[in-house]
C-alpha cells in the first residue's frame, strides 16, 4: 500500500471514530494543539504529519469507542458527562450558590473547580500536576 493509500485509510478511520464518539474536528484539533482548520485540511487534502498521526492514533486508542453518556451521581441538580473532557451541568440555583461561595473566597468558580481537580490528581499521583488547569464555565444567565 502506498503512503497516500495509508493516509486515506487512516483519515477514514479517524472520521468514523470521531463520528462514533460524537466528537468533531474542533475536539481533535484541541488534542493535537492545532487549529480546527488545520485538522479539516488534513482530513480533506493535506498529509497528516507523522508525529500528529501518531498522536491521533494514541488519542483514539486511549478513548474507547462508545458514545459519551451522562454519569449518574447522587448530587441533586448536577449531571456529569465524562470522556477525555469533563462537562458538569448544574442547576441555575446550584450554580449561583457555588458562584457566591467562590466570590466570598475571592475566587472565581472556575478557579475553585480547577484547584479541586488539581488536588484530586495530586492525591492519586503526587508526581503529576495539572500544567494548565482550564475550566470553561457557561455565561451567567
């Protein structure tokens, strides 16, 4: 098989995998540290660089093929959707209560959540720390 055929087969595999996971090119771009347009170009016409192809292969191997689903937890007003990203859906009441508590501590809600996650990671594997804890919260409603 030629390199072009290998690339074509790999691209088809990536497209099918993303679709099966309910993920998109933007998500893959974030994993690769490139722009969404770069991933779109790779998938349509350009060759995927060897190192990026290896990275994509590792990402696909680490995330099992399944549709991400909500994980039930025992906290009313909270839903968690976890895959390689973490989405926490809070009821408006709980969101405002947590935001108020964060404000009393002189922090944002995102900062508190990032610190809590970083603390959990440190408990499990003390040698690993989040390099850039980033939490994206929805706009206030």
